[in-house]
């Protein structure tokens, strides 16, 4: 065991496991829609822009859920809010299987989104407040790596279930994460820093409206917007890009074969998430994030324009996964370090999820561009938003090693 790991207490490891599993299952549930997209489009007669708009509904709702659960985490506790968020997205993912119309899908996916957004807001601040400052980046990176595992699990599950049983059974399986909440309630305690501070007066959130926190919140929100737009615009459509026919600008791999390409990409994503935390603890939050998003900006156009070469897609996939996912690990650590404990959940939930709300236009935007120019060109377009993120992070202070107040 590495020397740094020996200094971590069992309680801190349990917190990381709870948040990491919650985030992994969050990814599983949200990506089921991406893999079922083709079947849903066929059943309800949707074009690409309309199908992307359905994904946007979930993102908009997840933004509202993230803000709501950030406030809730400040009020009732981080662990309790985490439990409620996981129950929410699990139950409503399963109920999506009952949809008989597009309107019903919209309702269920909106309710799923509330829980999906809430999980990150509660789980990331729970980890940030529990782990020591010198290892906070590592912990958040390990937590974020659960997304890659959940994404890959969704690919494998979809490859097995979709051809044989259809998209409704796939969503029904989404109830499984609810079982995790029983263990969290029994084994995970609230952070000491939150217990010492006690209940938060509602007026404490007013601090976000005054310097220096107002400026930090505005820049953090802009940063989250640019990077989340790039992420959702790219990764919502990659399954359709890989499985879609070449005549429509896809790679023509089919559902089953494309799942293997996705698993390879998510192997790179897992390494990106985990390594980001170690690099950020060593070199700082800002330079590490810049290196990752600039790498993504270079790789994504090459990937989007390689539709006719399955070998090139397989080779580039892990690199796109590494650089296109890993930078997410900065948000849980850096946002926690920018704001005081009394409003940490509120601030973290607001900045990240206001950005997510703005990025909800990404699936629709990329779908519309794909209808006009092809999906490969549309994916390449997301590179501009990675470049914007590299500039915006320079406007925030470096917070490596910051002790939480």
C-alpha cells in the first residue's frame, strides 16, 4: 500500500467508497439513455435534434437538482443528502421503462435528472470535507473515476440487454443503485467540520453575492459551463457516432461492436480521472486542468473526423477518454477550496450546476449541427469549448493544499 494511503482512516475510506459508488451508478443510469437513444428514436420517430433535446431535459433538471441538493447538504448533512439523491435517480430511471409517449419520457427523465445532479453536489463536498488537504485531489480523482466504470458498465449492459430485451428492460435495471443507500445510512457519518458548524442560517448564502466570493462564483460557473458543454456535446453522441451507419456520418460499428470501443475509451477515462488528482496534488489545480483540456482540444477533432477508420477510433478512444474526462476531478477539490464551509454545498452546487444548466443546450446543439453537417463534424465542434476552459481557469486562484474553513 502506498505510504499516503496508510494515513487515511477507515471512516475516510468509507466516505470515498460511498461517494465513488454513488457517482459510478449515477453514470450508469444517465448513460443508459445515450445507449438506448437509437431504439427510442426509432420507436417514437425522433430526429437527431429532438433526441438531443430529450437529453437536454435531463441536464436541465440535473442542474436544478444539483443546486437543490447543494442547499440540502448544507441544511441536513452531506451523507443524508447523498442518500436521497441516489434514491431519486434510481427510482425514476426504472419508471422511465413505463413510458408510452415522448411526454412521459420527458417527465421521468426530468425527475431522474434531479437525483443525478444532486449526487455530485452531496458526494463531492462529503469527500472534500472528510479527507486531508494534501490528499484531497487524489480522493476526488478516485471518486470521479467511478464515472468511467459506470459508463463502461452501461456499454456492456446495453450490448447484452438492448438486442435481446429492448430499451425498457434496460431502464428497469436502473433501480439497482437504490440498494447502496442502505449501507450509506448505516456506515457513513457526516464530516466533523459540518457537525462543528451546526445548521446554516439562510442568510449565510448572501456571502455569495459579495466580493470576493461573487467573482469566484461567476468565474467558476463560466468554467463549468464551457467544460460541461464540451463534455455533454461530445459524450452524449459518441455511442450514436460509433454505432451509426457511415451514410449518416457514423462509424458503422453497430451496437455490440461499438460497446468494445466505448469500454476502451472508458479505460482511458478511468486513468484520466484517477491520475488527475495525483497530478493536481503535486503540480496544482490550474496547470493540471490546462494540460488536460488542451489535450482534449487537440484530440477531439481528429476523433470526430476518423469515422471511416475503426482502427483509428480504437487507438484514439482511450486518449480522448483520458483527456476528455480527467479534468472533471478538479471541480470537487477546487470548488470546495474556494468557498467556506457554511455555504460550501450551496456554492459548489450552484456554480457547477448553473454551468450544467447552460450546457444542457449541448446535446441539442450537436444534434442540430449533426443534422446539417454530419455527426463527426459536430463532435469536432466541441473542441472550442475545451479551449475556452483553458483560458477561464487562469482567472481563478491556485488552491492546492488549501485547508478548509
